[in-house]
């Protein structure tokens, strides 16, 4: 009886150890020097990496360390990705926390922040604006966005059979703009050496903001 019980305990410990050893989630920080320029830059080494692997997929998801967007001025930041692989997650300031800040200047001017995602070479992939938890102030009485997220450098056609996207508030061929709420994830193709993300807000009400996933294929 004692032998049987001991075997059971050993077997259970091996099973638990095996489960722990098969975990596919890890976090780490890799330190490198920041790349210097006239604008604020964040090197790939200044990012917080979160690795998520589906069995056999080899997909890496990286949470970008996005500079906080203050409630004044029009600061521009550059996030450098010299050798990108996998998917990168961009979140606006305060996403799923206190929400994005309101403009602290007069209501006649907008609070803006610009972020250049620099790949250092031409790459191809997709940009997805996630529907989950997306929230901005809705369009004004003229139908224009006063709080918004705008992305340039992408194909303006939604990745679906008819290519339509009634939520897109921008009419250019290489940019998309959203405010209020959106119906479903918004997926766009791109092929370029950089992408530009702009966030804007007035000083009335705020919202949760946006999460954007950039995947390099």
C-alpha cells in the first residue's frame, strides 16, 4: 500500500512539473542603447516583451513601450524596430486605465500626439485596430471626429470581400481614422518602411482609447 501511494505522489509531481515546463508565456526586458535623433526615440531594447506562443505557431507578441501623450502641444515620437518579426501592440495613453487625457488648451485647438513606427527597411504586414475596448468621443454635429486615432501608411481598404468600412472617417487612400465606437476589428494591409499613428482630443470628454496590433509577415 505504501509503495502504491508513493508511486502516485511521484507520478503527480512529474505531471505538475511537466505542465509548468510547457508554459508558453514569458516576460523579459532587453537593454540596448536608445537611438538618438532630433525627435524622441525609443529603441527596440526599451520595449517590454511578452511572448505568447500557440502550440507550434512561433508568433511573438511585443507590447510597445509607447511614450505618454500629454494634454498639451503636439509632441512627436519615434519607435524604432530595426529587425521586426511577429506582432507589436500599440496602446494609446491610459488605455484600459484612466483613458486618454483631454486637451488642456482652449477648445478651439486640438491636443495631438504623433508616433512614427520606424522599420528601417520596407516590410509588409497588417495593422489591426481592435474593436475590444475601443472608445473615443463620437463625431460632432457636423459629423467630424473631435477625438480620434488616425493611421497613415496603410491600404485604406478593409480586409474583407467588399472592402467597405463605414466606420472609417478618412477619405485618403493611405490612411484610416476612427472615433466613437467601431463595429468589428479593422484590418489593413501595408508595405512600407514606417507607419504613422496620430492621436487627437479636445477638452470636453475623454474615452478609453485604442489598441492597435501591427504584424509583420
